[in-house]
C-alpha cells in the first residue's frame, strides 16, 4: 500500500470537469426483448434485437433511449407467420453511407422454408430494402456481417443441404451494396458452424465459429472467399464451445474471445474465460485463460462452474475491453466488463448487479465521454414478460454509478485508524482537519494518522472514480481526539482502582492506602468538566457521573501522588 502526500493541486490531474453519465437500466417493454446489438448516436443509443407477439413469430425490434438511458421509441420489423432472426451479437453494423445493415435469418412458419436475411436501414432506422438468399436449402442462417472495401457486404453463417443426415457447413456470402448476391462459399473444415467475421487489412476475411472437434475454428480467406489458412484453438480434451468475439486489431492482428473447456460435471460443460491474440498468419501471439472466483456476500467460496468472455473491442490506446459472464453451480448468471492491456493481462473487472436469474451483456461500444455502453438482456425477477432489454452505461473505468464515500474509524489516544468503506471508487483524498497535508490513496485502503493535539476535528474523505472532477463523493465526520497529554497527568495506576468500568453512572474510586484529597474529571479533548474536593481521611470515594456519556479521564490526587485512568460512561 502506497500513499502520497498531496495538495489540492492533485485535482488538476483529473481529466475534465463534467460529470460522467452512468446508469444501469432495464428498458421495460410489454413484449419480451432480446438485445444483441447497440449503436451510439449523438442523442442516445439504439438497441437492436428480437421480440415476439406469440411463441412462434419473431420480429426485429429497434429501441431508442436517450443519453440518460430513458426509453423514447421503438420500431418493429416483421410479418405474420414469419420469424425474423437478427443474427448473433454484433450482427448490426453501420455502413459507409451512415445507414445500417442487419444480418440474420428469415423462416416461413407455414412452408418451413428458411433463408439468409439482410436488411438495409437508413440513418433513421427505416428499411431501405430487405433481401433473402439461398432459400432452397434444408437450413441456412447468417449471424454476422462486415462491409467490404468495395462497399458491399460479407455475411457469415451456417448452411445444411439435403439430406437431413448431412453435416452443416460454414457459409460465406458476398453481397453488393444494393443487396444482390455475387457469390457464396462453403467450408466443411475446421469450422462447420460460423458465427463471427472480421475484415482483414489485406481485404480478406477471418471467420470464427465452432469446429468439428468442438474447439474454436478459424478460417482466413481472401476478398473473393478463397481459403488461405485454417486453425483450431482450444483444449483438445474438452468441449470449447465456439468463438464469441472476433476483431481485427490496429496492428493487423486478431483478438478472439470465448469459453475454454476444462471439465464436465453432471453432463454440463465447465468453461473458463479465454482470450487469444493471433497474427495475420494465424499464429498465436499470446493465449490467456482466466478463472473467476465466486463471491457470495463478498466471501470467496470457490471457482465458478463456468465463465467466458463475450464481445470484445479495442480502444485507440491499444487497450482491450470485453464483456463476460459467470455462473457458480446452479446459481444466477452474472455479467461483467473487463479491461486488458495489449498483452491480454487483466487491468480490472467490474460486475454489474441485476435482479434476474440470467443476465447477459452481449455487446459493448466506447462512448465519446471515455466510458462504455453495454447492452444485453436479463431474465428478470419482477417483470412480465421476464425477458427484458438491459442497458449499462459506465464511466472510463467501468463503474455504472457515481462513487459513494464512507468510512469508519477507531481512536486510540491521539492516533486514529480510518477504514475506507467507499464503493465504486478508484482513488481517495483524506483531509484530517488539522492542517496537515492531504493524503492521496490510489487504492482507497485504510489509513492512520497521528494528531499533535487533542480536540475535535472534521475528517473528510473525498472518493473519486478516476474520470472527472465531478465524479466524486465526500463524507465528513466530526471526530474527537483525546490523548494522554492532559496537563500534569501521568498514567501510574498501580495504586488506584476504579470500578465498574464501563460504568452506567456510579464509580467506586479507591487507592490502596493513600487518602484521597481531590478528584478531577476531564473529557476526551482535555477540558475539565468536574472537580470534587474530598477530606483527606478516606482512601475511597463514590462518584456519580452526572449523566456523562463517552470516554473520560479521572485524575485522583492524594497527599503524595496523582493517578489517572480512562473511564467510559454509558
């Protein structure tokens, strides 16, 4: 623990002066809402996902909330007896013309036919065109898309052709800017189901998904869909599920996130969180696996039954941020935000509370104030329908609310120990109220301070969460410091006994042999509050406290000595 003595000039180190907007909101709807995509707008946020009027149909839903997370409007897109699926997380992207496209699947419930779906929207989220592709197959769906250098789109998904015994294959489709299909390619190994695609700096694509041996499967293609290389990543002994997040980094490499299989308990796969960096040839640069500890009531009792990293982004400084989930045994599912350095080492993680059985933050984006917006859904406790959209806005270090300052303290003579109880803080400043320099604590741990004099001091704790001057909270408590430095008092009590201590009001004061001449009572700041002159005949005296409460000092004078002891009246 390191502390730095600072002055108020420390405040100039805080980056700006406006308070960061933060919130953790359920965006309630009378329809169930599964959110997989988020777009950041000047006036708020667009949440894109799926909803339904019945157990059979599905509609694409776009909701808009303002910058404070308050719901404003929604739009629905679909047809009766038709299922519109909007792909996986990050299947909705912004286009070069400031519009948007959504990749997914369209299923006709009457005929049973399904097709790849691509919807083009303008900047106001109205549809420009809706296209379907490959309708003559047993099963087909697209899950993500990217915009190619030529203005067209590359969609990735899964295709299964008749007969029904055939295995599914990875599907890559190239669409022009008007929605016309140019070509499609199928890959049977190593990835038979593809859920992720990212554009490479050489104009090609990297596809991520699930391999035939239950590892992560990766395929690199050129701009025409010709395969360049294939890779598998994972634990060869256990199921690793699939790639959950895949991005191209600023140094022309790739970050991949998802689960890492380590076991199977009661037929359930056990996963840990996995993040990997590979170069443009598919070679691993670094590979990190993280274990999450389960903390009920802040007491660690064991490892989680499963956890994994979900969506991932890279910021301008090369830092990486990922959403993730964890679960311990059959308890609720929790979502988190993680920060990594460019080597994949965790810098911090934040867990977000939600009153829900399952809470998934599926996607995230950085915001103009240096913070992050995270979107997903929760299977909630108290709403009907239970499945509701979930939106979290954080500051630059991942907190979803302003800091809350609090502390407790213990006084021992002229020394005070201050225990920091603040929540959602990154740094703290202590003002001990005695004119001494301010104390800066980066980790907001407990501190100690020695006062030169007795007295009553206003002790303040200013808690920051690291982003702006305004992101702070202050608590001030009045603390009375009492020391052994009361004039002419020496603690030499071998000949003195006072009881009971603590006392409810009456004290018996007794010396071994010496007759008592006078008794003086001082409060904890050294002020005399009572004095009794006693005939020097007896070595004991019954003292009544006169409704005193707290810590006091009793000075007992005899003909030969002065004795002092501490007493608590209550």
